[in-house]
């Protein structure tokens, strides 16, 4: 009935997703401490920050410096995000960054406008330029994302056809440019997905590209996060982007009532995997310590569950 | 592949679970206001409070008065909890209570000791006396619960056999006493369940009692709450106990790190059902208002998600 993977890879987004959304700019030393703690958990990829407009997102203005000051752990990839060519050029100039270039697509025009100041179709066309730019630097994309794939606060429900058009474009682009695009990500940017729509869309992408790895970027905006991870696992998905302590969120996902949930919480998702007998390579106790550090830094109770209640194994050991 | 029910019943436990665990004793007027708000949401059962020792749980000392002062809405059942005969006798003396007697079983001795000051086997034998007592008052049990059915912080994992022994006892008791026990509840009191163990145990109970309704009492202690609701729904379960705003929790479920999650959040679970096309009879917007009222009363950010991000339908209407 289900097709759970044997092992799962989590890519940690907390340092970017978490701190870009806060009004406060936290001291760089605190963010370094968190990234260093995350490096010791067994996580293999940590998104350290983004190269975006320091006017609009001043919280990320020191991302370059951050890369230079963290303790790089062997075997861990320290990655960055950019939303345009200017950001990429900054990133590529910093040798400490593990370049894993992304291609970004929007299933919602309104969200494309908010996040990238262009229409979704324009962003799509730009991705061809991004591929060329990556090639100029001897790089190929690591992943392609379709954002707001399950719905959008501004546009409402997003049709499967709309999402699949983007994925078809991605496959064509990969063929035309003769480059691999190893990972196709479905991003539920504003928390519109539910376990059934997650399974349905994963099925569609798999039909389109049976040999390509599918990843999920999940937000827990409406409490469906872990259920959606479970649904994806049951479809064999073995690649997730998540945030320690449930840090982060999409600035356009809130309802004006404050404290809306952010990304799906890494340690809660890791606990799910371990309880299902799926390997993650992550030391859950160390991850919980990192999430408590994140809470200490942010200075308010965060949305993660296991960080407050303890991993089951810690109780099992005491019995 | 899945066997979702057409409609689902939620029984609201927030007013008891939520306020019994708080250190503060909130003014009775505030709890009345919350119960009155919940009465307008379409919920058909609201557990108003419990009749337990006022020494150990002073928060519930005025439960009797609470029943007399709420605005009773027609069609809504206002129920109470008791853990011993003394509590039952208090409850049955108050005509405003909708008596829906429960039978309580513990799958963990250590938890029985903490919660009821006796061994699980002793509690089990007492349930026969409870049936006799209920009969004396022309009452029959509404539900039987096996608590800590998925695991216990003090005893660790609980075997399926252990849980099923309790359910076999319940079935025998029902036959011997010639009374119906309409609802069999699996209670994940300390948040040890995961979607697969939930499905497994539901399957076992259904095999044992194919014609009896199965209910789930779910705690979100480790973030598995909504995933476990989804798993239960996929097994056809149509009866859930939950708490508005995710209020509550088990006093023995925490890890000393504060703010551990409580019961699975009613409005998040209702959103899941609605998104899956399952009817609940609940007005989600009104429920969200009630959960924001709960947050206002408690005075800190609560764990519910939809209450902070808004129901999807509210966005759909704006598009």
C-alpha cells in the first residue's frame, strides 16, 4: 500500500527562512553559533542565507560574511539562495559557498509579482538565461522548484495543469540545454497542500519524469506539514527541505494574526521518519539541542513540537 | 486505497484539557465566554470540565457552577469527565450535565499510578463497578477508552497485545453486563503514536469489534497529531476528540522544556477534513474566532496553526 523510502535526505533551511522573516536583525555571532550547531547533527546540506536586496531584506545583508565565519564541517554543503542574476553573481564570487544552483518557477502570477517583481511567465523565460549564466560558470542546476504549487493566498487554488506546465517546461529546458536537472521540487510555499493533493501532484510529476528525484519544500502554515511529509514518504519521496524548530515562513502567508507557522519542522519530520523506520543520518538529540538554541536566539517559543516534549528514544532509554 | 468517511464528528475537549493544565485559575466568566463561543460553531459535544480532586486540580473546582452558567445551545451536549466514583456522584447530581459516562482503561501501569493512584489492572476491575454504578442511575457507558495506547513516557513503547487485552476485557464486560458500549477510543495520551501505528491499532480494534465505532483521542505532543488524524481518517474513523487552538496536554507528557503541545488542534483537524471533502458540520470561521478568544484568555500564543494563518476558504472567497 505504501512505498516508504529506506532513507531520506533533509536539507536545512532554517538559517535562511528563519532569520529573513524576523523583524529583528540578529547578531551574526548568534547565527554562526546556530549554523555550527546544525553542522554537528548529521545534516548534509544547510542553506546559510540568501543574496537578495539589502534594502528589502536587510536581515540577509551579511550572508557573505556568514559564509566566511562559520566552522565548515567536512561533508556538509553550505548553500545559498538567490532570486536574480545579481544575487547569483554575488554568491559565485564567494569561494566558501557550495554552489547548488536552483531554477525557480512560480505557479502563481501574484506571488511571482510579490517575490520577484515579474509575471510567472517572465520568470519562466528568465530561467533559460539562468541556465546559460550557470553554464558560463561551469555550473549546472541542482534543482528546479515550482513554488506555490498547491495554492496561493492571492490566487487561491492552483490547477494541476498550471503546475505541470512548469514541469514540462523544465524537462524541455533540460533536454534543449543538454543539462541534467537532478531534483524536481514541489514547493507548498503558503501551506495550501493536504496529504491527498500532495500525493496527487507527486504522482503527476513522477509520471512526467519517472527517473528524476522528487523533493518537497513544505510549509506548515495550516498545520498540514507533517501529514504532508507522511503523504510524500508514502509515495517514496526521499528529499525534503525543512527548518529547525519550524523557523521561517513565507512573508505573504500570514493572515495578520501574527506567529503563523513557518516551514515544516526538521526535527519533527526526522522523528516521524525514525518512528517509521526510515533512516535520516541525523542525530535527533543534537538536532533538538540546535532547535532549542534557535529558540533561545529568537527569544520566543517556537512552533516545533519535539523540541519541547523530547524525542521518544530519550524516554525509551530511561525505561 | 483509502476509506475516508463522508462525515466526521469532533468532540471538543479544550475547556477541560486546556484549563486543567494551566497554573493560573482563569476567571469563570472567561471560560463561560469560550464555551458559549464554541457552542455557536456547530460542535455537538463540548466537554465543559471535570470532577476531580480540588486539592490536586483546583482549576476544575468550579465545574459544577460552570454548567449552571453557560448558555446551553439546543442540540449541543455539555459533558464532564470524572476519574472515580466520587467524581461521578458529583456530576450526576447536576441536572445540567449531559451524562455520557465513560469507562477508562490504562495501557500503562505507571500512568495509571500517576493519574488514578492505582495499578492498571485495578483500574480495569473498577470499571465493572463503574458499570454497576452507572446502571443504578439508569445510565450506560457512552465510550470506553484505552489511554496511553501508543506509548508512555514512563513505560516506553506499549505492545499491541497489552492494548488489545483491554479491548477484549471491554467487549467481555459489555456482553456480561448486557450493555452496549457504542464507542471504543484509542487515546494517544502522551503523543507516542505515528500514522502507521495508528493505522495498525485501528485495524486490530476493528478486527476485534467490526461493528463498533472507533474514536481517536489524539495529542500532538510530538507533532504527529494531524498526520495521525489523517491516518485514522484513511481507516474510516469518524470520531475525534480534540481541543480548540490545540489547548491542553497531559501533565506527564512534557520534558521540562515548557510549552509542550497539547491535544490535536480542532480547527486544524477540521480544515484537513474540509480539504479532503469530509463534512464536519462545523463553521471553521467561527471555530477560528473561538480559538483566538482562547488565545486571548490564556494570554500567550497557542499552538494552533489555522488560527494564525486563516482558513483557505477565507482566501478563496477573496480571489
